[in-house]
């Protein structure tokens, strides 16, 4: 994955594109030549992203969308089909932490929202764009996970459970499509200087963590057609894939 990334003529969809890792992934994809469909709730952040992409000579379509709007996610897939007929790259990046709390103190509405945003909307998005990725010459899907899915750190049960579920979705999807050109992988970005990390670790010095732009730069090569891995998780800090055992 060391060649210069050329995504000319490709269509890329990035959720959570208004800030953090998603913002810099969207910028990087556009800089490599992809037309970026940028999805986020925050209109101001999307407009700032659009300005940055235009300054790079790239192009973007802005989609203000709350991912709890399941019908809106369905409409997004339909709109991409009508305009482009395919999707080359999916970056399912948007998620929420919820709350840092003992599991017995987590309110039902908080747990349900974490699962809705992190798991159900991810499944809904996959369902919406799966035919579009299959229609591409070599579709690439990257779904953001977290080390929390495996460490199951204390006081982060809703988030950890949601990311474990996301990884299961990715692995199952990859198994279904392993004989196609489509490659589907999860990504563990590791500790990153983001607002979510600050919420999870309030006493941590953010200057000890890599900037989202650094992390995004290491994830971008996964959009390349040279990537052969599927059904794996890419660890950014280690710059390598962890492969799961395929089902018998």
C-alpha cells in the first residue's frame, strides 16, 4: 500500500465527515481525485470541509443527515444510484460514545441511542449501499471500529458492545462478498486527538495523541484497488491487518 493513491473518477461516501478522522479522510479522498459525498449532522463543518476540498481542486456533495434518520439513509442510497449508479468507496466513520458510567447506571435511552447510531445505522447504511459497491469495478468499504470492542474497558459498556457488533457486521458482510472484487474491512484508529477521546478520557493530555490528520493518512491507502484483505481489522498504530479465521 505504498503507491501513490489515485482515485480519479471514483465516488466515495464518508459519514461523520464534519470533524475528526472523518473530516481528514474526506479531504484525503478528494485530494486523491475522488468525488466525496460528505455526510454529517453539522452543516457548518460540512461547509468548511467543502471549502477545503475546493481549495485542493476537488469536489464534494454535502449531505446534512442525522444517522438516526433511517429513511434518510435509505434515500441516500437511492440518490447515489440515480446520480452515479455505483459507489466505489464507503467510509462508515460516524459514531457516538454515549456515556462513561457503570453499566448498571446507564440509562436505557442512552444505551439505545448508542446502539442506534453505532450499530443500526451502520447496518442500514450497508444495506443501502451494498448494491452500489457491488456495481463498482473494485469497491472498498472501511467501517470504523475501536480497541474498546476487544478491551471492553470498564465504564464503557455501551460503546464497547456497539463496536463489537460493528465488527461482527463487517466480518459477516466480508464473508458474503469474499468472491467479489469488493473488499470490506474494519478499522481500529487507536487513541486519537478527537472530541470523543476527550470525553472518554477527560484527564488525558491530548498533545500526547496523534492528530486526526495523521491517523487519516494511514487509513487512506485502504481505498486502493491494490488492497486484497477482506474481513479483517486494520490497526492504525501497528499499520497492519489482523486477520480473523474464516468460517468453515
